[in-house]
């Protein structure tokens, strides 16, 4: 088909006619003019928005810095109010100009966030009065302490704790600002782990750890203390690295003592007075009993025996105004958790039993020994004479 016909077909369309070409050319020129006008308007609007946003950001920056620097933080509330006013007042002014475009508002919010993060976490130190207020309102544990106060022991290292046999020992360990740490007790002589926290790891049920909620005391408790329990114990806190103090447990044997000689010699009708006191005890006794042989005599008033004991059970006195022969025997003073003490009393008729006990008994013993020695000498001499005479007769 000839191309001049205007109906010449090509692969993707056809050749336009003269009138159609003129119309298309006019439409293209008008479209280009309209696009250039839109671009100019958009550029003018963008530059105006950027200049307005920049001026507002600079004003916001100056206002925040001025309020933070010039405010006088007399207390925690005024400081917080000044900071809030510095950040919220410009924000309110920015909200009042919400008639601007959405892109300008978004840029202003991003700029406001950057300024807030910079000025609130910047080089301005926390005032001392607010710091003290924060310390007062937070707990003492490391988990609540915003300033991370390091852990330290309230119990002095190498502290000596003394207890008596049969009593309950309490080995103290005070830990300040323990945080997430765990307290463990270790017996030093065999490195045996006794407790971890409030859990006992020893097969000996006498050992346990005591701790009250919100308390800083972690005490090792040992019931029915034995002499073998004496030694060094380690209180260890699971810090990094672990921190420990060492405490020494001393075990003593409390006992009762009766003043005077262990044996008494009395005549019937004389007075007997026995004074007993408890020594080396670390805790008060619960009772003091007197025994005559196997009989408890604290209340034997009808037999002429009177017992008076101090309220703290530290001492007791037994008196018999007029002794009889039936009062002879063993008198024993027994206090709780102590070793008893005894006195042997002899009551018999005689001139001076005390003198006999202190001197005459020893003299009579020496005299008897001398007499026996002389007798043996006489027997030996007689035997010698007899043997010599027999020998002479035979010869």
C-alpha cells in the first residue's frame, strides 16, 4: 500500500494525517507549558517549607537551651517542671501551625525528637538534691540501686564467735548491697559446702542458714554444738570474682564449780554450806539442781535442807543448819548444758575431823609406815640370828 495515502500501517500504529499531526503538536506544547508551571510552584513551596521548618527548629533549639541553662533547680519538682516547659512550650507553638504541609510537620517532629534526646541526655549533670532523692526512694539492694553501689561486708573479717557445748551457735555474716549475689557457707578445715542461700547442702541437719526477708544478715546456725564444730567458717558471696570473709567458732565447755575442798568432814549438829556457780557459759542456764546421791533435794525443806538460786541461774547455795549422820554422802550441783560439780561429805563423831583431815591423817600414816619398817627389821635380824645358830650346831 502506498505511504502517501496516510493509511500506511506499521508494526505498532499508523502514520497520522495532516490535520491529526497539527492537533497532536499543539497538545504536546500545551502539556510541556503546564508541567513547567507545576514544577516551579512545587519548588517555591518546598523552599518555603524548608525555610520555615529550619527557622522553627532553630527557635526550638534556642528556647530549650535557654530554659535548661537559665532555670534554677531548687528542688526535684522545679527542675522537672523547667525541663518539661522547655520541651512542651515549643511543641505547642508547633502544633498551632498545623496548617502547613504534612512533610513539614514530619520533619519538625523528627527535629524535635533529636533536640530532646540531645538536651535531656547531654552534658547537664543531675543536681545533688535530685541524686539524694533518688537514693532515698530506691532500695539498698543492687538491683534497685541506680548508681550500682558495690557490695561490701558489714561483719568484720576474722570475727571470733564463742559458744558452749550443747548450745545453738549463730555465726553472723552481714552483706550490704548484695544485689543478685548468693551467700554460701563453707567449713574451712575440710572445704565442705554447708549452705547455698537458704538451702542446706550438708548431710548434718544441725547446720542451716537463717535470713529474714529484706534483711542483710545471713547467719550460719549450728544446733547442739560439739567440740568438733570448732574452727574457721567462710562466708562467700558469688560476685565476680567471689568475695569472702572468715569467721572463727570457739567452743567451750561450761561447768559448775563448788567452792572449797572436794571432801568435807563434819560432826553431827554442825552447819554445812555449799556455794555453786556456773563458769564459761555463753548463754544463761535454765536451771540449777542439787542432788544428794541420786535424790534431787531442791525442795527437801522437811529434811533441813535449804536451796536458794539466783534468778539468772548463775549461782546457787545449799545450806543445812544442823547436819545429821543421814546427811553424809555425795552432794552434786547440776546446771543446764554444763558439766556438774560434786562434794563428798562425811559426818561422824570425833574430836576434830577437820584437823584430822588436814594434818593428823598424814601423821598417823607416817607413824604406821615407820612401825611396819621397824617390825620388818626385827624379823630380818631374828631370822639371821636363827640361821647362824643352826649352822654352828651342824658344824
